[in-house]
């Protein structure tokens, strides 16, 4: 069974300062929002919309930058 945050989008609340460094992402899930520890292959600024591409134990997720299409509300929190 896959984790329910896999494939969701969120917004970085803490920057990821470099490859494989840690930040935080806010994700809309279960009728609210939750924070997860985020890591990426590149530096990403606070406020960057991201897509969750992998989930690891300890609420750690791998993310990639997400560019919402016009009218796409998934990246909004």
C-alpha cells in the first residue's frame, strides 16, 4: 500500500539549501494540512510548489519542483 501523500503537491515552508539537504513541505491532506520533512536533488526556496515523488519512514519525502498549470488548484494550500 502506498503512502497517501505520494503524488500530492505542497509548498515549501523551509528552504532546501542544497542537494539532499532537508527542508519542510506543507501538504493538504486528510481535511487539513500537515508538515513533512522534504529533500530534493537541488536547492529550492521557501514558497516553491513541489510534487512528492517518494515517501520514507520518519515523515521524510522526496520532492521535485512543481509548475501548476493555469486553473490547477492542487499546488494551493
